[in-house]
């Protein structure tokens, strides 16, 4: 049995999306519902995949199946490809399963040739129209299929316009265009060394093949990588009869959304152009008109379009993004899909659709990309400034961007990758710029509308974008942007406001984002549904307050290292480390205690009523000590200068300690609880500072926190037992002298493979576990997380030795197994054990799914990830 590679339009439906791609399935579904669409057929994604596996060679049956599909289309339409009386013209459109806007190339007007052009002119009663289609076809086909440089054609067109003294393409006459076709053909043939194809049937085959190949475009890889789309899905190819928006003043083409994709508002949203063909709107070659104006120009088609929009939205129960063409007053739909939208719009649409009774809360939650919510957590321009905008464009993607002006996508990519803040400025963006867009703070274009490539891509990525800024002059070669008298050079600061379209010729101050009522409402649904608790990692009162504001139900990780490193504290640490007697050591540590207590009080006040997990000191010992070389030099210098004997002795003792404690591999050295095992004064002091702060907040505020004390980097129960003893004794003494007590839980981090493996034994002496998945990943994979991304890890990700960065998304197969095993073991010996996670992974949606499945009680992440974690935790249950 041979595979079926070709389906007629009437055979498809929305459900067949994996096979027919989004576009093919969408058009088929419209046909099924009686919406007018041009006839056609679809070559399946499987055909593309099979061709890729055969290194570009078509599977045996494919060609004959395409011919059969074409034949059936010819019969249905009563037209024949390449026929000189009733010629069929088609478009060849790529159609991936997951929409990749602008990534794959479409060829329009295929079938036009020297043999057919006259018939087309005659049928349309419009000579100019036919030659216009012809020259467009040669250019598109030449570029997309034969890889001819676009400049070859554009230069010829510009030269012709100059010669004729006209501004716009539409001012060229039929004869002009006829001459242009000749020029284009000659140029194309030259470029291909005489191998230019003129036979439409051969062109069709080559076009189908070009669509297959376009799946392997470098820019398609970049887009897929950025959007986590698998590389092995392949694209379908749609061959559809052409309808013509460029047949004159009663023809048009456009795009529309059933709701505003920037705000979510239920209002008319779209753009159209009279007497134009598809790509003209998206490419931003002419600036389109707003859809509302279509009612006057083409009333009948307009009303049909509005009806169809309503129909499709209620059918898909979601906001639709549609393409249409009007040919001689008659409306055709060419595409519909769930519209990409900003996070703000996603929330508004979700909330409205629930209010309208169209979808359930659960469905609404599933439609929101947790990662997309990042957008709302984006900064805006601080309104408190007196700067005047130097230009204004379309507010194409919200949020504010500040950075240095860059005029080339490669330069942006290079500098952005180094962590520099750049704003990409282009006349218009093309899919080839995508690698630059990804790392830019925002994008500014001089050309194109709300649906231009730059706008669509930026919205999808949550990048601020100002599109079509009028009156700005971009000279990419000289790397300058000129607006009136203002000239911005590469490297100059610039600020964009993607929410208003304003451009400022300086770096303005940004303010943190605000979370609106839609956000709050939808988050409250997430809270009703999720099972996992969501806490935050916060080390100071400001972060703690922010976390609480964003809905954190506690602090899952409060690190205490900074409480030792302050200029006022480090000398005391040196004293402690170099002390000869326990008394000396205690005296040194006692100096730090009140400062720590103060730090804790701030945090506890912000979090009163909620649980706070404080981790005792964790960093490697050497971080408290001066550098070996520097300290040697210092001592040498003091010796040479004959310094004070007492001072010199102090520095010498410090040097001796530095030498003694020097470690080749400090991350696997004296850190975490190992420090406390050597210097029990530290956990003792920290426990006292914590308890004093807890009690002081209780006294001042009438309420305090539920305190959890967490011991890091344990691998044997003995370490935890030892710490428990030290900490418990300090706690008891503090309670006794205060005459009050509160409940205190003592637990540990599980961040070493051995700890996970003996979790049952550790759980016997722990009230809780918190998985420190950063260290657990580092130690399980044996990859230093501080170095990995500079080196082989990047290469591993590129070559897919690893699918995801294990520090960003938990390695479920390996590290995940340790987590799951430890949860099970721990709960066996201690059914009361509470279990959470506090690594970077606590804010990663995929990891959150895993933690939910594994039965953890809560995740803890950075304050700004909290809303995202709340969403993801709800989605994990649905
Ligand atoms: P993309 O994925 O880049 O949007 P499309 O295949 O949707 O590519 O097509 C590009 C443009 O050409 C769109 O504006 C579309 O509406 C138009 N188009 C595609 N097929 C036809 C057709 N058969 N008749 C008229 N216009 C078409
Ligand atoms: Mg399209
Ligand atoms: Mg750790």
C-alpha cells in the first residue's frame, strides 16, 4: 500500500491539521462551513517529512499524486494549467502545523506564462492586470524557488519607475509592465545561466519542492528554536486557485482579526488595500487602510466579511486572524487561524469569552501561554519625564524598550548575545532579521502596518515594537536614523514605547509593570484550580513585599549569604575564621547577630502570617576570605614597610588561613552545612537571629511568620541531626529567655544525588524537603552551571545531544527521577513531610507540570515569575 500524500480541499477538516497543516486544514474547515474559499488541494506534511528523510528526493508516488490532484482541480474549475484559452492560475502556499508567520514562502499567480498571459488579459478585460500578475509571478518564483536575489528585480523596477518618472507601481501602464516582464525574464535567465523554466507544470513541481525545502531555511530553524517547535513536523503545501485582489477598484485584499489582538477589545480590527495582491498588505509595501473604511468602498463584501468573522469566531470559540481577498466585489477567505495576541489581549479575550459563556474557566486558562504573561510583567516608560517624542509610529507591540540603536540584524544578534541592550531599527523587517529581533529590547521600523512581519513577530515574542514610523529616514549602510534635524547613530540611546508608538532620542527611565483587573481575575481562576502552592525566593524586604503583591503564598527560599558579605560584616567573618579559641569565634559571630536580626525583621514584617523558609549560610568558605595572591602581596608589602607588629601578625594569620583553606574546587568543597559542621557558631547565631526577629515582629505587629529553618547541602542524616541539635538548642534558649514560643520547623535542601538516594533516612530527621534543583542538576549531570553556557552546553543544545537546557527546564528523565524517588522515600518514613522546590525550575512551566505530577506541595520562584507559576500550576491540573 502506498501512502496518500494529496487531499482535495473538500476532503479536509480542522481535525486534520497535523496532516494538512494549519492553513490547509483551516481553509478546508471554512469550505465545510460554507464560507467562500478558492478551490485547491493539499500535499501533506508527511510528504515533506518523507522527502526530508530521503535527503530531498520525493517518495515514489508523490509526483503522480500531485498530477492527479491537479487534474481533479482542473476538472472542477474548468481550467487547465498552462492552457492558452482558459488557463488556471494557482498559489503554492506552505502551511506548517504550528503557524510560523512569514517563515515559509508563498508563490502567487503560478500558471501565468507567455502562452497564457493574453488569455488572462482578455478574460479580465484588463491588459494591465495580466502583466502585473506576470511580473509579480516571475519575481516571486525567481526569488523563492530559484533563489535569485530580490535586488535584481527591485533594481529593474526602480529603474523603470525612474525612467517613466512615476512614484508608485500602480502608475505603470500595461506596456510598461509588459516591458518589465521581458526584462525580468532576461535577468532571471541570466542569473540561472540559461536554465530559467517557463513551463507552468514544471514550475508547479519545483514550487512544491521549494516549499519542502523552505522548512529547512536557516530562518525557519531560528523561529522554531525560539518558539520550541519541533524540527521534524514538516510543512504541508497548499495549491489553490488564485483569486485576484488586483483586478481593479472593486477588488481588494486584506487581513482582519475578530478582536483587537493588541488589547483584546471586541472591536473591528484589520487593514485592506484596494487593487492589490496578498503580500502587499503584510509586507508593508503600501501602507494599508483601516478595515472600517472598507464599508464605504466595498459595502457588500464588507458585510459578508463581518458575517464570516462572527461565524468563524463562534465556530472556533476563539479570536480569529483571517486573510481575505475581494475579486470584482466578491469576497473570498484565504486563511483563518487562532489569532496571535499580546498577553494583555489574551487575558481580556479569555475573560470576555468566559463572561460571554463561550468557554469555561478551565478552557480559558489553557489558552493562555504562561510564558507570554511575561509581557505584562514588562516595564513601561516612567511617565515622569519631560522628553518629547521625536517620531511616532504604530503601537505594534506593547511595552517599552531602551537600548543602543543598531541597524543590522547581525550586529543586533552579536551584541544582544553578549547581554548588551540594543534596539533594532530597520526600514522593515523580513524573516531574515529574526535572529536580531530575538535578542533586541525592541524593534522600530519605518514601514509597514500593524500586521507587518515585524509587528507579528514582536507581539509573539512579547517584544516592544513601533512599526511604520513616518518621517524617519533610515540609512542602514551609514547606520543612521534621521528624524528632521535629529540624527541617531549606531550606539546612541533610543527609547520605544510599543504601547503608544512613540520614539524618543534618548534613554528614558522605565518603571515596573502593572497588573490589571483582567490579569487579577484570570489569576484568581488559576488559584481556584491549582493544587501546588506557589512561593517566592526573596532575600530582602523589598523582594518579599513584591512577591506577596504578586500572589506568593510564602517565601520558599530566603538566602542569607548577603547578610555576611556587607562591608560592616565581612571583618567579623574574618575574625571568626582566624579565631584561635571558641570564645574568640563566638565574640566575632556575636557582632553579626544583631545585623542579621535586623535583616530578618524586615522580611518577616513583609510576610507576616505566611510561611518563610530561611536557608542557613551556604556559600563556599573561600568567598569570605581574601584572594591568596593579593593577601600574600599585602603581607609582603607590610613586611617591607616594617608595619606594626600586631597588624602584621593579623594579616599573616589571615594568609595562613587562606592557604590552609584554599580549595581547587570550592563548589564541591566547604560549603552549605559543611561550614556549620566546622563552625557551629554560625548556625547557632543564625538560629538566634531568626528567632529574635520572629518574636520581635510578633510583638510589634501582633502577628509573625511561620518559620522554617533550612539546612543546605546535606548528604547524610548525621549532618542534619547535628544541625538540628545546634539550632534546636539555640531556639529553646531564645524562647526561654523571651518567655514566648512559636512553632518552628527544621528541614533540609535535597540538592545532592546522595541526599535524594537516602531521602528515607534524612526524612526521619526533617520536617520538610526543598529540592535545590540548580545544584541537584549541577551535581547529577556533573555540569558546572556557572561555566556550562560559555562552552559545550550551547553546542549540546545546538546538536540536540540535550533537548533543553537542564538548568532552565528540569531534566525529567534523570534529575526528575531523583526528585520523584526522594519524594516517595521521604514520605514513606515521614508521612508529615512537606515537599517543595526552590531552584530556577520552580518558575518554569514545563518543570511545574512535572512537579505537580510528582506530588510536590509547592514551588518557589523569583517574585516576577510568581504569576506565571500560578498559571502553570493551574494548567498542570486541567
Ligand atoms: P503566509 O503564511 O506568509 O501568510 P500565505 O500562503 O497565507 O502566506 O500567502 C501570502 C499571501 O498571499 C496572503 O496574503 C494570502 O492571502 C495570499 N494568497 C495566497 N493564496 C492566494 C490565492 N489563491 N489567491 C489570492 N491570494 C492568495
Ligand atoms: Mg497567510
Ligand atoms: Mg544549593
